[in-house]
C-alpha cells in the first residue's frame, strides 16, 4: 500500500535566505577543501570560514555552544557606541567572566599576584581611540570588515560571530612563555597573518562602514536602577570559541559522498578507508546508520540526528533545512536480511511501538521505519570498506496510527 505524502509544515518566521547546498565534485580543481578534527570521538570544524560554509550550505552539524546554528556570542545584545559596534554585558556578568579568566590563568601556572595584576589591568576602562586603533590594525580596519579574528576585528554578528582571540587578547602585557599549549593547538590550520583571512579583502571596493570589534572589547553596563546607567568599554576577559560539531554520518558524507572535507587525527589526515574503520569502531551500527543517512540526503531531505533523541528515533527529516520547515518524519533505522529478518537495532514491543507512534503523531510528524537490507552473502571483510554500500538496499515503511473514533466519523460522513 502506497503511503500518502504530507506536505511539510512551513515555519512561520524565517529570518534567513536559502543557500544552495554544497555541490558534488570529484575534480580536485573544483572541490572545496574544508578541514575538521577528530577530537575525543567527536568531529569538530574549527576554522570560522569553514564553519559558516559547511553549516549554511546543507545545514550540516550544530554549534557546540548553540542549539543549532553556530552563532554563539558573549552577549545577545549589541550596541553601537561612538561608531563602534560592541557586545553589551552587565557588570555582574563581567565580574563572572573575570572569575573565569582568573581560573584559567591560575591553571596556566600563574601565581595569585600575577593573576590579580592581570585582571586589574584587564578591568580598566578603555578609551575609544585605543579601541579604534587596536581594532583597525592599519588602513584595513577602516572598512566594515577588519583584518580578521587574529587582529581583534570580525565581520558583524549577523554575518559571522565565530570569532576567536589569542592569549594576547586576554592579557594586555602578554608574555609568549605564559601562553597555554592548548590555545596554540586549538586552530592549527589558521594562519597568523591577518591578510590571509578570506573574509577580509583589503582591496575590496565596498563602502567603508563602522569598525566591528569581535570579543576583544565589550560594553559594560552597570546593574544599578539609576536612570542614567554607566557604560564603560573594557576588554573581554575570556575568548568564547564556537566550533561546529558534525555527527559521524555527516562527516563521512562530506568526505566520501561530496569530497569536500578532510578529517585530521593528531595533525594527520585520515584516508577514506581509515575514517570508515575508525567510525565503525566508534559506532557498531555505523554502516546501517550511514546507509540510511546517505539515502535520505540523496532524496533531497536534510537528516538531523540531534533532534531525534528526544523523540526516541535516529533521525528527523527536514525539507530544505530546519530554519524553513518543521521536521516531517521521525526515522527509525533497522538492519534486516533479504526476507526482513534480523536482530533489531532497537527492539520494539507492540506497546513501545504504539507509544512511539503516538508521540510522533502528537508532534505532527510521521513515523518512518527505514530498513537497511543486507544481502546474505555479504561478509564482514566487505563491511570493512565503504564499497559495501553499493550492495545494501533501503526500504522505507510509514507507520500510521489507527484511531477508531476517527474512522467511524469518516464512515458516518460517507
């Protein structure tokens, strides 16, 4: 019986434009070369430019500090202060950031006196001339987009708020010997030369705009209830780094199917075979999960695994992407043989299946069972290579909940 297709439910408020997804390209000259790191069994994209392109063109991954889009900032409020756009934080919030900065400096081996002196210098008000001078970094800073994250100037928050700062932004009198090794390794592929930032072209013919400092400076507002609230520009005590976290299926799809991503482990790139075997060791059901993910992507849907956990399923399927439509299907992946027999990845009883179907129906979605069919002669040696994907078949089954009262009402209408 053919399932009835329901039109996706469009979101009422859409604040962004749809970008074409990443193209499929096997040519080395045409392919994009993005980079990700395999850290603690997680695939992280650290370069700000790579983060925006990977997420915007296909909605891959999620921010490690955000619900979905990697746009976390030290503050949700930004204000133009004397021609400069600055994040606004309260005095109590700033004091909390100072405590965090003190803890980080103590962890680096500084004694209490050095930490107190650093925090005292850090909390002093900064003149706007110094903000413009440090933010401009020369003639490039006179434009709307400055020399990039390393120079302390980033594009406006609505374009890219994934800015990062080095240890010198935490300590005005920075000593290179006191910087932590973790900061130097957090983004190994980023060039320290500000002119290498692809977002900032000094030769651009765009109209000059106001300077847009990144997390290097904040506008501190007093917590008092006085009519005139005191505002002071200070240095940001901490640097908030927003990374893009990819699921294993998303990472391997970008590597294997689109050919636009390289995954590094301990500064060494992993081949497709190495990455396949590594992901299989991390997730025993990775072969079935990726086969279902690739099948959904090839049909034009956007599968997201993070939202499926709260509904008890593996994937949620979106048309175009989560910003434009609500999820249409909740997907459960099952591995079976050619006669639909096999040990289920998620054993169901009639009661649990009915409960899952009811939950899915209550949130205006449909439950889809995605069966990954393995041939009988497929050996374990073949599963050790992604070539085995060509021998797998996918069959979808839509599970609908029968409501007796609704059926009786329809019969009465007839």
